């Protein structure tokens, strides 16, 4: 345990050298919005929602992957950061086809929550409206790529917790898709254990259980930190 | 592969004895990819056949690396006579004869002595390009090759090499210009009980850039030598060259070079009969531009998906397989042997104070002499375009030079007298980049140029982070809308706002620099954007402006 003291939004805080800005901020009730981050999974710094300003650094840093340092001075919210974050959410909404009113995750959606939090009341950017697939070949679960924001939580939980590595990312840029096995339909996957962890960690309604209707996809995630702790104990 | 075998058998043959009568003129046939695509190998065969008929020795015709004047390919040079033959046609006896006649003393070809394209270049990285046979290690050694490495491992301490590289002031030639010596020192200091790595980044991918390809095709041994010296200095014993699959000739020559160097005891275990060992393997890229970004490159070598990760930690501390890793660009490593041979002070005296040394540029676009050039840092852009480059094709009006590819920007006519160095280019809103230099005249529309590069970036975005994955698509959409003549008054503000957001929030250098072409064209050619939007006119007549026709 090696203590680091730093300032976040003018408040003196302390954290362990191993901790990230995000962890220390949350311990101190300082809110930073996130999407790809989920406690219990590794962090990838991909959604960029948690970018913060650090004094003396000429770039914005993702709070989820930046370790605290002694004497650091962090600002987690400013009109500019707020604007950037709102644009990120707007971009995600416009990237695929998110229609809350018919979404299984309506009111249980982190994308929706972030939009509310950031005051995203309307869209200025044009929708990209790609034609993407829905794979309902699995007997219990469905992936609707229309609602996928490519946070890769499913990829990480499958690899790190279930250790099946059924999910991965295919192609690049706007063509990116999460895929099962080497792009075979989910129902034909040989590695999927049907554990459903991916469904539970999905921030939106992209992954859901069959039989759920609009607004019925409530996510249960309490298993995550528990499994992670168990895993660490075994090591 | 039969080629490789043949060449290897050549190695085992006793060296051809020079004939009496001193050194003879020798025709150098450029066999880099540019000329090869124009049948340079047939030129070589035809010349050798004709030379034999005329009773000339086998050594009168030689395969070499890039002769730099790519526009005139296939090119043949007779350096002893200072003559260059352009567009040699293997099927034309006259064309072949003119070269052979010149070998025997007749006049012909283009004199290189007073030609500014050749005379104004200063060759350090390319000193042996077009001089040696890239597939023959003995030729490289005969021209001073591996002298620096042998000296290094037999009589110098790693610290001395680090000192020399620091003193040279060499900066990373991959684009960012990070001080090479400092990077080496960091890796040398990082504790690497489980080993360290040296990686040569040969994933050159900027549109219009072919410096690294030419260096690898022309002097592959020089890059290996630079890597081995770096490995000795930082304490690594394994190296990787990450080269893109689109460079098959470079890959082939690198493979051959590695095998030849290992046979000669200049790579592998016990280099130059010392305890120092260094192995080099090749890793082939699968066509992703983003793999030129160092953390994505490392992921790709590890066999994972080639996506960048946030830094820190920097590869110098935790890189390949979480071990300290030195990543340098091809040209950076190719500069090392001459720095070690001649000393850091010698190198520092070339170029400018903050940007010492020379830089290789791929000169392309609407310029007379397109090709590969190596110039001292600080040379004026005007000299590159109008002296070395020979001016604009057809005497048309110069408009801008694009440097740094999709991460760079455009430099307008007003800034032609600017010295070419890292700081000046950055100040002008562009970057040095890896060395692509595209010259544009009045026939280029700058909005179209910005759209082209954004199209490139959106296709090459790895898709990991949102601002780059979606932002580049949105930016491209806006630019496309403007070039279709459908731009609206608020579009420029949206364009700028999104560009700033993508630059500020993207994860890696690709996204952070993707808006640069937009910024720079807006800065210097805003009027072109305005006339697209307000007047529905493309001043250069490039953009389709379909809706203006309809309305």
C-alpha cells in the first residue's frame, strides 16, 4: 500500500498507487460518467466518456485507465468536457439504430442514462443508419447489433470471468461487430457456455434474454466483483 | 523463393576477380518496387545479354536499389560517368544499346552532375541506395557496412553508443520527432530481467509515402545493422521487423538479408565473435494502417487484434509481452550506422539545431521530378519543390504541399520559404510525418483533399474508441455533403466543433491527428469551403456539386 495524495476538482483526496483516477474519484463521491468501464472487468479506455483534465498534461486522459500520481491535479467536469461527453453520446445514438421506445432495455440502459445526465435533448448530427443484423440463433439469448455500442464488456467478461472467449470484435472502424467464435451464428458457437454473463453486463439492449419485452431487461451484475475476488483469492 | 536460393549459391562462389585495367564503368539497374513494376528485371537481363555479346564482363551490369528518380523508371545509372538513362525499354535494342554504348565511352543519357535533383541531395540514409546490390551482403560490407556494428560490439560500451546517439540529436523519423537518444536511454534504464526487445516499425501506410519501402528494398542490411546496434545499446537480444504485407519485395529482401547476416556472423548468436547475440524475426502486417501506432503494432506482434491501448505505460517501460521495448522507424534505424561510424557531432552539424541530420521524403504529386529525395533538415520548401522537384508539371501554378499524410496538413504558397524542420512544419499547422510530400497545383480542390484523407481515416480507424470510429464518419459525411454542393451555413462551425472534439478525445494518434487535414485546409483555404457552401462552386472544378446542377 503506497499512498498518493492528489486534488480532484479542488478537493484533497488520497488513493493507492495502484488505483485509477476513476476509482479514487468514486470513493470520494465524485461522479465521472462511464460506459465501457465496469467494476470487475479490465479497463480499455475506449468510450472516452471519462476523459478528464490533468494539470500539466496537454491531452485529456481517460480516468478509468490513468493511475493516480502524487500531487496530481484533476478536473473531472468543465463546460468543454461536458460538451465532448454529450457529443460522444450523441455520436453513439446516431451510429446505429437506437429506438428507446421499443427497446428491451428502456429505463435500464446506461446509454439512455448518460444521455439524460448530460442533457442530450435532441440530435444535431445526422443518423448513419447502417443495416446491421440481429442474431437470434442462440436458444436463450439474442444479440441485436442495432443497439450495440461496442463497449466490449461482453468480450471482456467472456474472456476474463467465464474464460470462454466466445466473443471478440470483427472488422474495423464503422464496420466493427462483436462476434461469437470466428463469426459463426451464436447458436452454433462451440465455446459458448450459455452462462449469460455477457447479457448481464451489456450496458444497452444489444444483448438480451429471449422472452423479455420492452423495458424488461434488468441487468444483474452483483456476481462480477464477487467472481473477480474469488479468482484473485485462488491465485 | 528460387531467387533467394540462387543468390545464396552465388555467395558461396569465389568472388569474381576484377579485370586488369582498373575499375570499369558499371550500369546500375534500379530494382526497387517502382522500377520493378516497369519491368526493370527485364532491363537487367537485356543489358546483361547485350553486354556479354559485346564482350563486357558480368560485373558491367548490376542490380541495385532505388535510384530515386521514380518518375523516369525503369532507370539505369552509370555512376562512373555521371549518366542516367530514363525509361529504358527492354524490348527496344536502341534503348539497351544506348546504355551499353555509354558503358564503352559514348555519350548519352542525362547528366546527373549538375542536375539539382541529384546535386542538391545529401545522402546519409540513402548513401548506398542505388550503389550496392540489396541482395548481396558482401557488397554492403565492401561499402563500409557492418563496420559500425563490429566496432560497437568489439570495442564500445553500450553507454558510449547511447551517448553518441544522444549527442547526434537524431529525432524519430516516424513522424513525431521524439529524441531517439532519450528513447534508447529510457529502454536501457528499464529493468529487463526477462529480456527486452527492439522493434523496427516498417508499417508505412501514409498515402503517397514510400520512403521506408525504398530503404528496405535498397539497403536492408543497413536497417538490420541499426537494429543490432540499438539492441546492443539498450540490452536487447531479440528484434522484430513489423513490415506490411503490401511490400513483398521488401519482405523478400529482408528475409534474405537476415539469412545472409546470420551466415556471416553479423546477426544471431555471438555477433562478430563476441558474447553479444541478437536475433531478428519478421512479422508481416495484415493491412491495417493503425498498426503503425506502436501499441497497436505490439498487440499485432503478440498475435492479438491490432488496436491501440492508452499510454502510459509507454513501450519503453512495458511493451512487447510487457517487457521494455524500443520501437523505432526504419529511417531512424538506418541513420544509426553512419552516426556510430562518424560520431554524433558529425551528424549534429548537418541540418538545423533542433532538427539535426537529413530527412528522406517521397516527393509525389504534380511535380516534375517525383521520386525519393534525401535533404538536410532546414532546406527551404521552395528548393524542394522548384529546384529538386523541378517545379510544377506544365508550369502550372503551385497551390500547396501536403506533408504528413492523413495526420498532416497543407502548406500554402505563402509559406514556401519556410525551412523544413519539425518545429516550422508544426507551426504552419502540418507535421513532418514520416516523409510523404504531395505537391498540388491549381487542379486540386482543398475540400476534396480534406475529404480524401478523412475517407482514409474513417476506413482505417480501428473502431475501438467512439470519437475516432464515429467522429471520422461524421466528419467525412460533412465534407462529402459540402463537395456535393449541399453545404449549409452552419456546416463549417459543426465541422470545426467535431474536429476539435475528435482531436481532443480520441484514444490514439490516429484519431487525435485525423482532423489535421481539415484544420489546415480551413486555415489556409477557408475561401474554398465558403465558395462550395455559399456559391455552390468548386473553384478547382474537381467536386461534382451535383445538387447545384439540379437546383
